[in-house]
């Protein structure tokens, strides 16, 4: 019989008997050990974000040493996803699944990554039957999202009693899935405290697992400049050496940044670089005092106030500086967006602010990027090809909609990961709200702000400001588990979501958190099913 990897037909459209013949009928697969697999229930698995449709069929796929991954021929990007899947499976099971093995190599149960044009970009279908798994998508990106679902279905521990060798029992059935919003992201403030390349990679791994597709890096602020700009070396030589609280700061070299871009893009995550201006620029002005526009001599700043710094908006050399910065960063950033900040420019006169934003927007476009800015940028008369990131001011968000701009939803009262969980939380601020886990989950982007309708919304992003956190453990305390709620809000249609159902699936993430050494806040709102003493941080919580 034909090698199944050469079968390009949309698998799930084939009659079931053909599917079974495909997987059981060939003489090679008959040599696989006979296993009596337990009944399963795909629909009760702790999948997060919740897929659009899940139909269980009680059968199961036996993932074991006789499993192999096959990807559609002639599509390098699909085989890249296959390679990633193989590595991730090895990480849990220690199995080394061959990728596209020659059919002579042995009898295998196949995990097939197939291409079917005509599906949405990030959509996928996952069909799991007894001896094969078929993951279908139009794009490698869609296949990658589906691979996350498959990863979430692999049990943490093997069943050792089914045969001579360990078997990881994957519940059978069909999943059809696609995201509600095209932008599902998080932001890390690496300026107030610096986080290393390794830390950011760990965060990217988690974003990928929960199907998020953007990571916004807040690269500059009053307390530090974190990205090497070769034409302006003092930015990092001087401005990169400070952080909140007086620590030694740090920065990404251009090689580091490219490494992060590559690591993210292997996970189908786009980096959004932010250079915050004209406010939040003290570190830049300390490095090059001619940039400063607040009339004072700039001094290194390691406190937590905002709104005191500004660039000099009326000097042409300032725009030459910005041109160089945007050019160098854009050349390393394959994504469509460049974030110009624009928030809390209280030391900039409104007329200077408008003048500044209108001059910076064309610079960003000159380097092929779409400008993104905090919601204040919508107070300036621009055009529709700008993204406004709503964080606080509904009137600004309305102004963005009136100008035809897309709005990225990051309401501080719900989506800010740096807000404390409650009054005794160890870290975080609470100027916007206390945000317990339920509150972070139970909101809807298109019902949040008056006159910001669904059509205007690009997606959701959860920013994590780092004034109060300086280690990965502390970062994780604030991000997890609330980030997962934002991931589900971005992926799963509101009509398919409920807190009651979500909180049980959230509790089901503990094995993953443990395996990846991810700290989290064990909110009392979530039925973790664990003795308190085994939960991290368990003494510091009321909610
Ligand atoms: C407001 S949100 C800021 C940041 C702070 C954050 C702390 C925004 C656009 N600006 O500069 O870090 O509050 O929660």
C-alpha cells in the first residue's frame, strides 16, 4: 500500500472505514503489538484555551516507541513543526519519535501533519483514532497551534500496564478549532527590571503552549535602555546600566535580540519592539543629554514615578536619532508592528506631543512597519493605519475608532498582570485594581469599552510591568495563572467560555507548571486539588 505520508486528501473528509483501513489495514501496522486501551473522554480534557468544537469517540491513540511523525511532503515549514513536536514529545515522554522515517524502518503508528488549503490561517483540525492522529491545517502556523492541543492531550505519565512498554494514552475524537482574535499577546517590561534572554525564552515557551502569538517587549523607559543601537552606543553603555531599585540593569545585544526573534518565530510568535517616547525617556537623555526636553540636567533614575521626562520635540537631531533607532530595530524585527509608546507624556506640552507623534509615525512607516502606540496616540489626528493600545482611557479608544484605527485591548483593570491579586499579595501595584484570577478572566473585549465594537478590535494583550519584580520567579507569580485567562479570552469565543468550566481546566495545568518549573499564584478561587503545602506561595493569598 501507498505510504500514508503521501496522502494529501483532507483526512477527516474521508469515510471512516477508509481511515481505519489506512491505519490498520496495511501489513506493517499489523505487526504492532496488540493493546487493549482504556475508554477515554476527549471532551473532559483540560484543554486551554478551550477549542471551538470537541467530539470524543472513546477510542484512544497509543503513543509509544512505535509512533512516528509524518509531515506533508515538500513543505519545509510543516516539517519544522513536526521536528518541534518530536522534541516536545521527547520532553515529556523521553520517546524519540522519528520524523518522516522511510517506510522500511518499521511498523509505526503515525501522527500526520497534513495541509489542506481553504482553512483559516491559524485554524486546525485534529482527528485522533486508534492508530493514527491526523492534524490538518492550511499553514504551518495552524499546524503549530494544533500541535499545542496535541501536547496538552499527552498525559504526564505513561501507562505501564497495557503492554511490555510504556504507553501514553491519548484520548480519541475530533477537534475543530480556530481563534476568535488574530492578536493574542503579552508584554514584558524589561526596562524597569531587565530579564535575560533565557527568561524571555521561557516566557515564550509558555505563550506558545497557550496559543498566544505576540510578545511585546517594552525595551526602553526612564530607568533603563535595553536594546543595543550600534549608531548610538551610549544608550546601552550608559542607559543600560540602571534599573528600578538601583540594580545593575542589562541590555540585549543585537545578536541577543535576533536570537529572541528567531526563537519566537519558531513558535509562530511575533515580537513587537517598543521604544517609548516622547515621555519615559530619561535613560535615553542620560545617555545623550541633547535629547532631553524637560529643561533639567538628566540624572540616572531608579525610582518608580512616571511622567517627568520628555524628549525635545522641536529639535531635528532628535528625529535623526529616532530614525536610526527605528531603522536598526526594524531591520531585526520581521513582524508588522513597531510600538512608539506615547503614554503618560505629562512633561510634554499637548501641542508638542501632537507634533512629535505626527513626525514619528512616518519614520516608522519608512521602515515598513505599522505604528502602534498606547491609547494617548489617538488624541492626535492621524489616519487609520495605526494601532491604538487601550489601557486606560475609553475616550481615547473611542477617538481611535473614529479615526478607523484598530484597537488592541489591554484594560488595566482586567488585563494588567502587574496589578496585585489582593491586598496581601507579595508583588504588584494596585493603582488600577486588585485583580484576582476570576476578574482577570471574566470580561469580554468587545463589551468592555463603549463604542469600541468587535470589528475595531485587533485582539488582547496582557502587559506585565516590572517595577515590583526582578526575578523570573516573581515575574511568574504575577503572570501565572492570570496570563492563561487572557490567552483564552483571545482564542475562545465568549459564547464558549465560562468561569466555572475554565477554573477546572486551569487547575489541570499543574502538571505542566511543575514539569517546566513555572511558579504560579495558587488562588483560592481555583480548585487545584493539591494539598496547600505543595502549592507555591500558598501562604500569601486571601483570594
Ligand atoms: C502605567 S500602562 C504605565 C507604565 C507603568 C504602569 C504600572 C502605561 C501605558 N504606562 O509606565 O509601568 O502604569 O502599572
